[in-house]
């Protein structure tokens, strides 16, 4: 084999090895994002879309809907959550519905 052919073959094999061997597969944590969350008011739980959950919690707590909607989206992605507020009926929380 000529040296040019050997170099070309080596480059081809090395390139293929780099592309297939070095590039690993990306894996993410399994996430159940279905757009639904639970709104817990005391001992009552309702499963609703994030937007409705934000409106319910905001109305009960007397806060703006926007930040509660962001919280609902984070919860749907699997995050932990603190109570949105506390009322006489108990804590108002948004939890993942899975």
C-alpha cells in the first residue's frame, strides 16, 4: 500500500472512530410534563391545567398570576414546591399530578 493510501485509510478510520466512539448519547431525566398540576387547598385537591392552577392559587392568595404560573410550570417539570400561601383552610400548594 502506498503511503498516501495508508494515510487516507488511517484518517478515515480515525474520523469514524471519533464520530461514533466519542460522541455519547444524551440522556435526560424522565419528566412527565403534561401541562396538568394539582392545586391543594387545605384537604381539597383539584387537577387542572397550569394556567387555571395559577389563577386559582392567585385568587385565593391575593397575589399576581404570573409568578404563580411560573411556579406551576416548574412544578410540572418535577420540582419541589413550597406553599404559595397559607390561609385559614390550610396551605395552598401546587404539586405535580403524577
